[in-house]
């Protein structure tokens, strides 16, 4: 049995506190009602004279253009989205098109309620640094009106003497172009069919003939061929159709324009199963067996009623792919991918029962069925539940895992577990007391009495923890690595 740490280790808070900035805004289409109401708004704008249109558009440009990088292009895009509702007539002037777009556009303050639950990983660009410096990339959950969460990015440099240097942030925020997925994973299709109890022998034979990565056209063509050659029961045709629809809705790509600064990129909810929030991204730099590095972020999609465990993938933070995960181990919040394969398999921390920490293993990044219990709540400060605080960090002593525990009065504190490198289900040690608890300043916020992290890194000989305080602001804390490992082993 793992022994409790004998030393009491407490994290040191840094001065860098990031608070919500309500001036960080994006544009969103604004459709106030049904088609008939949109037609009425268009009709009113069409009654204006060209002189009135010019004056009104000038006011809009003066008031809002300096807040957005591509403001007039956004207005034109939002006009085109409703141009099908225009009555028949001659072409509209550019000014009238832009004014119509402005009536159907709104601003959204992504941080009006808080900036929280940060994650941190090694930045893909390490050029132009002094000796002993390292550049890191951070993600933040930004929360705005209606409790809708989005994902924002930052970068920082930590020096050899542990000073944290940041660049001025972009004055503009940009959302990316949405693109459908071109190919889909056979392993994900198979896992989803198994989960629905729809993988009959006939459907399995159909799936077996698909390549590992397939297009929707390929599966439709194969399905049509099977219908010609043999009879698929109506129920199985229906299940297969539903699963293909699920694939379409559960996988998408986005692309930011070249030249946008990392601090100007924002991932806002794109599809139905995350329409109310992209929550608690746990970023990790994953290095595969061939040495190739890819960045993944597990996150929770929320649609206002249910959650979905999702995986974000990128190499350069301009192009992203999002996939909804499946399997019994992917049924709850807080999944965190290991930074490499373990014994030839992908490994993931999870908490499928909403109370204890587990580790899951899989041959696929997208399907998670096999898991093993690591531990449940042990100390009084975590008696309600425990969870992970981001992806494990590999050290010579074992996998370092930040944990959060919930105790009396729903107070969240941070601790650390140490797992065996070869068998992460085996607990080597844990901190018997929290390394970080909410202080008087941190306990007040949107959700009181909470410190929470989605990731940490080791910089030289110090553990750097990005953490949030009571769901409204975020900061940085550090712990000497040697002292922490000594307390765990």
C-alpha cells in the first residue's frame, strides 16, 4: 500500500494574477426570432434612404470597427447569411448590405463572468530565447453571458530564475472558420455501434470492409452495395444511419487565418453537443513512439442538459480537429491524456463514477472502454470526491498527477499523487495534506471556496501550476520538485 507523504509541502503563489476583462469581445450572428421577424427587420432597413443608411453605417463603423480585426467582412458575412430572405428587387448598395449585417450582428464578452481553469504545456516555438528560458502555452476557460464557456490561448516565457514574462496581448479576438471533417475513424464508428448495442454480424461485416479512415461517401456507397447484395434488417439500417449522423455531428475542424496572434484566437462552441460551453480543457504535448509531437486537449462539451467528453487535436494552434469520445470510461468530466503511450497503448486519467480517479487504456484515441481504479477519497479534505488536475507529468520517480479534492462546505483544494511509470494504476504515494487551498483572497468568486487546475509543467527543478480561484480569476503557483517528490516517496 502506498504511504502518505511525511513532509508537508505547500505551493508558493506567484504575483501573476489574471482577472476577467469584459472588453475581450467577439462578434456573433444575432437572429432575434424566426424567419418572419428577420424579414420584418430587413423590410424596415429597406425603407431607409441611402443618406440615412450612410449616416447609420458611419455611426456603427465609428463605434465598433476598432474593436474587431475584420469588422466589415463580418458584417458582409452576416448579411449573406440572411440574403435569401430579401424581397425581389435590384441589387443593394454596399452600405445597405453592411448595415443589414450590423442589425443581425452582436458582440459577446467572452470573459464577463470569469477567466478560469487554466492549462499549460511546452510551446511549439522555442526560438529566440535566452539560456535557461522556456516558452509555454496556456489555455483558459473564459466564461461569459449565460455561463457559456470558450477556450482562449496565451503564451509566456519562464526565465532561469523563475520569472514569468508575458507579451502584450492582441487587441482583437478572432473565431476560426468552421470546416466539416473529411474522414472518420473506423475504431470510433465500431465503438459507437458497440455502445448502442448495434454491432450485429451483418453491420460488423460492413464496418470491416471500411478503411481505418473513411469518408461519408465511402460508408454510404458500401451500405448501398450491401443493400443490393443482401438484406439488412430495418432496425440495423436505422442504427447505422443514426451512428453515421452522430459521426457527422461529433467531429469537426476549424482553421484560424495565418497571421493571427496566439492571444487573438478563441474557440467558441461550434456544434450542438457543446453549444453551451467548451469547459476545462486539459492540454498536453503528446510525443508518439516515432518522436512526432501533437498537442491534444481533452475537454467537456456541454449543451445545457448533458455533457460529452471531447478531444481537441492540433500541431501548430492554427488548425484544430475536435472529436467526441466514446466508451464507458468516457462518460464523465475530467479526462486527461498521458503525454506518451504506456506499454504500447494510449493512457488516460478519468473519473467515470464522479468520485474516484481511474486510469484507462486504449488502442484508439477516441474509444475508451477499459479502465482501472487508482484510488478513491482518503483524506478529510477530499471525502466528497477527487479528480485529476491535468495530464500526468513524467519524472524519474513516477507519474506526477495533480489532484483536486472536495471537502466540507464544498471547498476544493489541490494535492498530488505519484503513480508507477509502468503501471499507472499503482499508487506510489500521495500528499496527505493539500499543497494549495483557497485563501481569503481566492475564496470569493463566481463559485466560492475553490482552487482548481487543468495542468502543470516542470520548469528546471520547479513544478509550475496554472490554477483558477473560485471560477473568476487565474494565477500561477510553484513547488520545488525535489521537495515534492521526497514527500511522495
